[in-house]
C-alpha cells in the first residue's frame, strides 16, 4: 500500500506569501504617511491663513478707530504729535478695547522688534492722558503680531499742495491723520501677505 502523500506549503510558497504581505504592509504604511502629511499640511495652511486674517483684522480695526488725539509734543518744535508714520513703524491713539486692557485712549505703537530670524512685527500700548503718555511702573512687553518677519513696507496716503492724493513712505504731518494706510508684510512662514489698505475715517482732521 502506497504511503499517503504529505500535504502542506513549501518553503518557497511561505517566503512568497511573506514577501507579498510585507509589500502590502509597506504600501499601506506609505499611503497612511502620505495621508497624514497631507492632513498636517492642510492644518498648517489653515492655521497660517487664520493667523493672517486675525492679524489683518486687528490692524484694520485699530487703524480704522484712530483718533486725532495728542499723545506727545515734538521735542524740537513743540508741535503736537497725533500720528507718526515711518516705513516700519506707526504710532497713533485709539480707544483700547476692554479685552486688551483697561480701555480708554492708548498710544498704539506698531513697530519691528528684533533682527534677522528673530525679527517680528509687534504692538505695544501706553495710556494717554491730557496729551501725554503715562508709562506704567511695570509696562507690558510688546505683543508679537507677525513672527519671522522678512519684509515690511508701510505707506501713507495724504493730499499734496494741489489737493491730489499721493502715497508717501513716511507721514511727516504729525498733527493730523493720513487718509489711508497701506501695510505690506512678508514672513518666513506665510510668504507675501495680501496687501492691507485701511481708510482712516478721521484722516486729515486735527
């Protein structure tokens, strides 16, 4: 009587099955990593866009609420300072919302702080009373708005001697407010931001 033939998988079949299983797992992990990276990139872009909107909204609201209030006097001429605009810095007075402090007129100082990779666009607030800034005993450090700042251009629109509107790199008519302010920002993470142009309702008024 013939011995029954043994049944089962050969070594080659086992190795082939393991190789196919490993290939499938590798493809699955690669797909999972790609999907995870896509989700993370999407979340990063969404957070970046949200941060841009928040900063632009903050600057727009603060500038649009600028008031023709004196916050200091020019040391050389004694003229009133109501709005000082430079290519990388703005100083003006606006009412501070309660959620940012004690409310009331405050000097808003939007300026570049730090250098190189540490450069940032920041804002600080100082109370204004009777035409002077009141410095607190323990002033708060500037609040960063845009970190990793790589480029900034601020311009101011006013009227020339002929009554025509023109854009200026600096606002030297410190006793009045400009008609509009344009802010162009570039950052390491966000690249070139959409230009921000804000009209000052009280622009041109002392």
